[in-house]
């Protein structure tokens, strides 16, 4: 159903990729995949469709993440690249469209933005009711539910209608009297039926439900999507360590002492509570910090994200501090065995990662762990390791070597490591 519903969007996105992409013989003058009036007409002629259909499918492609628009240019999204081989990409694309249902159809005129926002906020409960009903539901019943939910939202914001029966007396009476009764009552009087009609038509246009003859029914795809959302809420509510509302950096610090399975459960709960795009951005921001432990944990959390993080992970390959982690993530994402993924790293990248991991151990681990980390180095001898460590220029090299010298029980080896730390510090040989 998802493939069928997005077929038109995929068709237009692939046309744009082939006809307007960089290096194409049919590229536009500026080499950008823009959908100007001339581009829409050209696509319509090539595909045998109307320009209105082209524009509608293009908008759907944007909402589903099949194309990514940046200013006046566009590029294929990862979902388009993975469309034929990855069913999860198809489903994620449709869920993205489902999440953006309020943008799929223009909202009715004559309604305040606040009223429209209230209906959008209340629709998840309406959809949950449709999902639980597992069949057609009269629109009148949905309208009653919508009105109840909107009233709850207004009450939560303390927008309680003014009631003269509760009019206070005494010194506070003038303050209460200053509340304009018409203003607070006006929101309650706003008609919700036209907005519910708009919401149901918009949801029908993305394939989430069928709407007609005074009733609405979730499609199997819509029912599945609502179930997924409910499941995410349940996962988020079961945050084992209580870090769900924390920023990425604080969440990762909270997971540092957890066992791997518990940490992954915490990552899933944290991710379920926020949009994937912003979550990935926040995790990569934490990975760019000075704490090497958070860098490793951030990429562990990104492994839980999976395919949607791929474009952002590829984008950091040019950042030296993140490149080794990104290469390992991409190798595992492409199917490499985690034990063999390190083979994608050059010797310099592997050494840089060794120093970064040693920095994490030095900051958060025990001396014995640092000694074991030395034994795990790729280099066959300590002098070879020290030479390559000095060459990669990791900013924490001196601190790592000093900590290693203090931790190692062999006096001769500790002396050699201290000498190397001093040489790095002074820039000498």
C-alpha cells in the first residue's frame, strides 16, 4: 500500500534525479534540480501528466523525504536511493507523509491559526479512537471526541470560560472583572466541524483513512501507522534510566554506566520521543564535543537509529574527529560483521581511533582498562605504536600517554611512554 500510494511521488523524484541531476545531458542551465514552471511543464511532457499532477506528486515527494529541497535546489533523499531494496525506507517515507498530513491539503479559510493548531494537536486522539474502533466511525462521534479534546487542551492552558457564578468578591474582584468574557468564550464557540472535515480529507489524501457517507475508517496502512505511534509512546514511557527528556549529551552521560542492552533501551526511548532528524543532529553535536566517551556512545545510539541516519553520518566523513566512527557505522550499516568492520579504516584512522578510545578510558575508566587497551593496539611493538600515535596528531595524545605511563606496571615501558609524551608536548624528537 505504501509503495502504491507513493508511486507518483517516486516517479517524479526519479525523473528529476535523472533529468536534472548533476552531469546529466538534460540538466538545467544552473545545474540545479529546481521545479520551476518550465521544469514542471517539461516533467509533464516527459511523463505524460498534467502540470498540476506533477506539482502534487512533487509536494508528496518532499513530504515523504524522497527529495530534499535546499533553497532553490533539490537532491534525492536516501529513501529514494533505497526504495527498491529496503521496505523499511518505503514505510518510513509513508510515515513521514502521514506525520505531515496537515500540509497535504490547504486548510479551510476563515479560521484562526490557533484553532487550526488545536485541531492538529487533537487529531492523534481521534486517530487512536479510530484505530481502537477497528471499523467505520460516524463523523458526529468523531466531532464529539474532537470537541472534548480541544476543550482539554484549552483547559491545560488555563483558557477557562469566564463564569460570573465564580466571580470573586473582595479586594481581587476588580482583577477578575478585567478578564474579557467575550474573549475567553469566543474560542469555545469556534466551529470545529469544518476543521474536522479538512483534517479527515487531508488524512484520506495521504492514504491513512477512507472518508465518505458521514463516516471515517482507517486503512490497514493508517491503522498500522497509528499502532506504531502508540508503541513509540509506550517505549518512551518505559525509559529505564529516566533520561528521555534530557539533551543528547546528558542522556549519553546517563547511559555511560548502563549495560549495553539497557543503554540501547534508553536510546530507543529517547529517540521515540523526538523527530529522527533533530535527534540525529543532536547526537552528532554531542559526538563533536571534547569527551571521547560521548563520541563512542553517540554512534552507538546512531546504530539504533539505523538507515535514516545514513545521510548525516556520511556528511561527517570529512571531519577527522568523527571519520573513523562514521566509517565503522557505515560499514556495519552496509552489512559488514562488526568484528570485521575495522578493516575499512586506514592504519592512521585506526590509530586515531585507538587514541580517542584511550582518552575515553583515561577519563572514565580504570588503570587496568588502559593497560588492556595498550595490549589491543594494532602495532606489534610499543615503539611502533608510539611513533604512529605521535604521527596522527590527536589533540589528546599527551594526556593519553601520561595516563598510560602512570597506569602501566612496567617501569621501563612507562619511562618510554613518558618520554614520548614529553616529546609530543615540546614538539621535539
